[in-house]
């Protein structure tokens, strides 16, 4: 009895300590504070353990120090503007503030002089990447969240091995969780044996000790490929087949990827370098990189975010775009679990007469995320947002088009994980012709979708509404 009494006294002291941490942590939404206080106070032991594992956005002291050192070592992003200033296309005053928001996040200037092309589909993306790697002369830098040992995965690995064999410096980095199967594979070992430099971001390590080195579910969700500092790719595509065999019943994965040539490649190169230097001991000689050519018309800007950067930076980027819409706003995302301000921004766009369309997958690979997404449907529909559910596979494409002139494409979803927990990379683009091609792709999604009606949502069963709202309620906790 005495031992039990001591246990409860210590547990209550621990609860009080962690509740104080929750209340003192900066940049936490009130809903998140309330949810975590309730979890810690109401669930003995498990609540405290849950907060230890999932309550703080901490990547670990070693990683944080290495990331800081990498940023200090790399040149300031402002210098990128100098090489492309003569070719920059003036950004209309009505859009300047959007690129100011992007600059405030990553400190990359908008650069003109780029050429860009939207890839036809997932297999075409991989084939184009392989062709560009096969033509590489100096270096290839690749970062992928998921890399599978399937057909497209092998194509990418083989291309890197061929490049390394002819003297091209090749670097390949993957996320420790997203590519965990690759890290145990013969393909990964084969790349290293062939001379490809490899690295792992946010290794899982020992599952018992891993929480001591930072929150276990913080991930590097970025997808970056840079070739000879001239060509870069940005979008939602992982190194994998659209059949995505690890989750085959949701296939095909439908992605959107942009191939870009010009000054924007250097910004993605710097972003890759910051990640590479965080998780390896190699210092990259960025001053020796070849200056990219600037003979295109597209204005582009890298917008990167993560849990070590400004709080909710990517959320602010999306919201700024949404609030800027005057005529039409179309968004595709596989996961929609917004914070309150994001939901309000979308509703406000529709209320002021903007044709606002949100395209989501009808069949999501996460039952819980799908339920959380649908808890927001009624509010969106009442505001006049058109919701479409794509039926041709898992819509994994993350795109936004604004008034026929502005495009945002990249790795970030419209969910709290992308806003607060993942390292993400997007590119903001100004070009009417390019935006038109992305808008046409979005229209193909719409044409393969069913419209979600207000009547259908209003008539959902009590059980379904309870499930949806319960899943959404967990969002601030996770």
C-alpha cells in the first residue's frame, strides 16, 4: 500500500510537470493545449508517455545543432537573385506579397529565367528523371521520402549507379521511416558499393532509445532531385511505381511533378545541401557549383518548411494564397486535416464569390485521416466550396492554382502533419501558361471525381458523424 501511494504521488507530480510544459510551450494552439492537458490528466501513465513520444516537435539535440551549422555554412540565399535579376519577369503587384511570404519562410528570392514542364504521369516522371541522370556531367543529388525496390525504384538506383561509374558525384538520401524497407535491401547496398554516396534522414534506430533523441514521428517528407545545378524536379512523386505495392489496394498513386530548368535549381540544391550536411559529415563546396542558365520565362521560388523553422510556415503560405484568390481557386491534396485558420480561409474564399474547388481521394490509404477530412465537409459545403472525391486511384497530387496565374506544387499536404511535423518542399510559380497546364491536370482529376453534395453529408448516419468528428478531435493532439 505504501509503495502504491508513493507511485501515485510521483505520478501526480509528473502530471503536474508535464501540464506545466504543455502550458508553457510556445506556438501551440489553445485547442492543442486543452487536448494534451486532458490526455495527461485523464489517462494515468499512458497520457504522460504519450506526451513524451508525441507532444514535442523535437528532432534531437544533435540533429538540431548539425542543421544550424549547415545553415550557417551555406551561402545566404539572397545571392541567388543576382544571377537571374536580368532575366526576371516582373511579378504583378497583386502577387508580390505571395512571394514575400515565401521569402519570409525560406529566405529564397523569386527568380525569373526558368523553364518548366508538368510531367505526364508517374512513369513519365521517372523516365525523365532517369534520362536527365544519364546525361549528368558533374553531380546528381536526390532526396526521397519513400523509395521502394520496385520497377521505378530500380530504374532510379540503376541510373545513379551508371552515373557514379562514369565519374559523376551522386548522392542519395532517404527518410528513415518512409524508406525503411529500402535500407535493408540489396538495392541500397548495391548503390553504396557502386560509389553512390548515401545518407539517412531521421533514422529510427533502437525503438526503445529513439524517443530520447527526439520525437519519433517527425519525418523528412521532401522530394528533391537536382542535376548539374541546372535541372530540378518538384512534386509529390516518390521513387516508386504508381502501383505502390506496399499499399496496392489503393493504387494507382496519382502524382504531379514539375521538371524545371534554370536558376530555381540552385535553390533546391541549397535546400538539399542543408539536409545532406545535417545527416552526414560532408561539407559541400557550393561555391564550385555551375551557375544555372536563365533563358526561360517562369518565375519560381522554393518554399521549404519544417518543425525547426517558423511555426506553421507552410500553413501561412497556403492561407496567403487562399486569401489572395479573386476568381478561381483549385486545390488537390490526399490529406485534408486543416487547422482552424485554414478551414476558415477556404470558407472565406467561397463566401466572397471565388469558385473554390477541393479535390480529395474517394478511397484514402488512411481510414482515420479520411474520417477527419470528412468532418470538415459540412462547413465547406455550407460556405459554397465544391468538394470532389477522385475515384481513379489514390490522388496523391499536391497542387494549387490561383486565378489562372499562380501555381504551388510540392510535397506538402493540407494537414497538420505537413504544417507542423514534416520537413516539406514546395515551389511557388508565376506563369499563366504553366498554370494553365496544371489547371488542365486538375480538371482531369475533377472529371474522374464525384461531387459531394450538401444533402448527402447532412444525411450521414449518427455513427459516421461520431467517427469523423472523433478522428478530427485527435488532430490537435497528433
